[in-house]
């Protein structure tokens, strides 16, 4: 990367004009060793830091949403054979089919690219043949004693975790390049600081340590590269750069829907950093709008509408129980929770679903505070954007002061004073807010209250603003060495604390049992967490050699399920797992009551016929023949022709045990 010449270019076509006062460069105050400005050195620093933060996540297994896209996704497990289905179906289609269910989320989920990478990995691990698929999908993953199949699957997950770590390191390098090339082209030190703040933020542990969230990482990589090539095209007009930017834009969409924000960020960036006129920046976005239409046509042709009962399930529609006037205020207040976690990422949780965040009305202090904060950010962004527009015409008129992405900085180069301050803060706020709008539920129903992974993209804007303000604050300290030392110490402290927070949190994501038993302390009123811990305890009981410990696990699981049902009386999974617990305790009456609840709410649940049959066997062994007959009739009602149930029922009639 060549250094700038001190000789300024002269536009021979028009008379040379004096630069306007607002855009007159200011001397850079804080100077660091020249090698620290080199991209290769900075790339090594950020990549190494990303690996250090997350290398201890590699021994982890599967957890949380890994189930839907990897563990119980037949298309992923088929390897290359499953890729056509991955590209032409909803992301959770395989998982829904196994429960005889339709799409449970509003708008569906079409994010095939990361799932394609899982299928490619599976091909190298060994694709699962179709004839063995059912046994593989139904094989329980239990914390505790491992059988050979589970050991083999966990070793594969270690590789997937390692790939996630490498992708995060790549994301760090791409983000660094994006910041140097576009946002901080005149101060590479701030670009480095912003990238470091982003990398070490513990709120990203869900994105890296939960393999499923690879879609977030891939999305940000492709979005940053899209902007880089879009800027390159605007500067050199080489068609190959436009083609690359459009291809990368489409790949960003196939990773996750956040790419919509580029329709605003690309023209905004061109105005703020390339001094492109408003009209030309809008024209530059037209090809991307066309690609967006193409993506939407593809998406709508593949992803179907949500099933009829999806809207009434509180875990998919978190505001279903909200009273009139509570939904919007709660969404507004929850938006501030994201900012709180960015400022102080403790404690962290994998789940924020019902009933972790209480509903609020319009007079709640958190609602009012959130309104003040976010309206303040919007007002600041608009004010700074208007001011930035006043710099565009003078900059275009005077070719001497046009800043292009090729006019990159060295330690000797300078900042751009007020204009730089206005542009960077405006862009940082826009980056934060546009992505927040995608996940705050106010405009788009995302089927969840909030999630740490969902703020991944917005945290780029947060990191840009924090890094810039830290640097500018350090510049004001005198003498220069004191400011530089203060900046180094602050960044070192942030890096140390953030790295420690990431390393400390990663082991929680080892598997569902470790994750949810930890998070139960953080979100004790979460229906999902209570139910998941209960399910893990009930499954783990099978591996307890001591009968007392086995019963203790099961009873503790029932206790947690009782709480989950108290919080959410129509949560099918809680009744089903409680029925399983009573089966293991050999209490058929209690099991049957829970199965009847499941049958009333979800008659197509695939587990019901077998579980009713097992209840019938238990009654038969106790010579309670009428109840045995009832259970087997339920099996046949749910699954006509179930052979063992029909044979058992025939025996009861033949032997005159029932009429």
C-alpha cells in the first residue's frame, strides 16, 4: 500500500480554489510507531486476538439452536446430497417436519449459506445415509456418559467450533480493512482500536460459541466486503468491482437478512466519506436495489407463511400475552437493554424469551429513558448528516480536497477536523440504528424478544463510536505522551477485561446442560431455560448408577417443569417431558394425565403414539386392564395400524380382560 505523496494534485480543468475552512486538515496529535499503521501488522494483531478469545470454545459440543440446523437437520447430515434442499427450503424445514409441524416463525427463515457450510463439513465427516437417518435423528444427546456415536458426533462439533473461530478471525481482519478503507482512512490507529473493541466484546460469545450463529459472522463479512467493492467501483469505475460488490451483496443476503441495511449505508458512506453528491450516491445504490428485488423474489418463492397456531405460541410470538398498550412500550424498553449489554456485558444469557422480560406500559421509566436515548441518537444522526451535506459541494468543487479510499493515511497524514467528526459519528449511529431496527420487533416481527447474537452487527457502530471518542479524548490530554499513554492503558484494560469475559463465558456453551444450568441463575423465570434444564436432568438420570441420585435428577426436573408450566400453561414440551419423567418413575397415572394434555394441544406430536403404548404396558403389568386398553386405544387413534398396540388390545379382548 503506497504512501501518499506530499505533493497535492492540481485540477488543470478548472481554476484551483482555496479549501473551505471546515475541511482544512488538522495535524495528527498522537503519533505511534510506523509499523503499527501497517495493515499486515494490524491484521495479525486482530486475528490473533480473536483466536485467543475463542480458542477455548473448540472443545464444546452442540448447544441451543445447533439442534435445528445441525443435530436434527437431515439435509445437513446428508452432506452434499442435502444442499439442494437447503437452498430451496426454509432453514428449519427438516426440524419442523420431524414434529409434524409447519413454519412456526413469522416471515420464515431463509438463510441457507451457513447451513450449506455445515453440509459441506458433514460430507467430509461422513454423510449419514438415508436408511440410517431416522436412528441418527432420534439418538439422544445426553450430558454425561457418551456412547461411540455421540463421541463421534462431538468430535465433529469440535471441528465446527474451530471453523467458527477461524471465521471470526477472518471477520476481524475484514472489518479492520473495511474501517481502514472507508471510515478511518486518515487514522488507522482508530480503525485498529475499533476492531479490537469489537473482537473482545463478550456479547459476541453466542455468535462464536454457538455454531449455528455462523450466519451472523458470514453476514458481516460479506456486508463489509460489499461496501469495500462498492466504494472501489465508485472511484475507479471498473466493472469487475461492481460485479464483485453485487455478488457479495447477494451472498450477504443468503447469510442473513441484515444486508437490507446496505441500501442505506452505501449511499450514506459515499456522502460522508467520498463527498459524493446526494443524487449520485442514490444512483450508485440502484444496482443493489435490483439485487434486493431478486433476493426477495427468491425468498418469497421458497419460504411459506407461518402455520396457523404459530402466532398463539408465546415462545414464537413473545407479545401474545401482552395487554393493549404494552407491546410497543416493551419493544422500546427492550431496545435499551441491548445498549446496556454493549456498555456492560454482564450477566449474559442464551435466552431472553418469555418470561424473562416483563411487559411494560408507556409510563414505565425504562420506556421513557429508551425513548430519550434513541430519539437523541436519531436527532444527532440527522443533525450531523445535514451538516455533512454542507461539506459535499465545496469538496466536489475543489478537487484538491476530495478524499478517496485510495488516499490512505500514514503516520504523517492528518484528520479532517469537524468534518471528520461529523461523518464518523453520523455513520456509527446509522450503522447501529439501522441494524437495531431489523431486530427490535417494532417494524419487523422476529419471533423473539431479544438475543445477544442479534446485536452483533449493531455493535460495529458502537465500536466505531467508542474508539473514535476515546482517541479524540486522548488527543486533548497534554502533553502528547500523556494522551498516548492514557489511550494505550484504556485500550489495554478493555482488551484484558473483554478477553477474560469471552474466555470465561465460552465453557458455558459446552452443551445444553452446562449452558442452561448456568443461565437459569441469570433468567430464573425463563420458560425455555427451566424446561431445557429439566429435560437435561431427566435424560441424564438414565446414566446414574445410584437409584437415589437418579430419582433426585428426575424429581428436580419435574420441579422445574412445574415452574415452566406455571409460567406457560400451554407449553407442550413441558407436559411431554413431565410425562417422560413420570414414566421413568413408574407412575402411569401421572404420565397419562400429561400425555392427555399434549394430545389436546398437539395431537400430531410424533412421540405420542409410542408414549401412550408404553403407558398401556405399565398398566397391563399392574393388571389395570381398563387403563391399559384406554392407553392403547389412544395410540391407535393417533396412529391407526400401530401393530404392537393393536395386538396388545386384541389380547385383552381375547382373554376377556376387558369388554
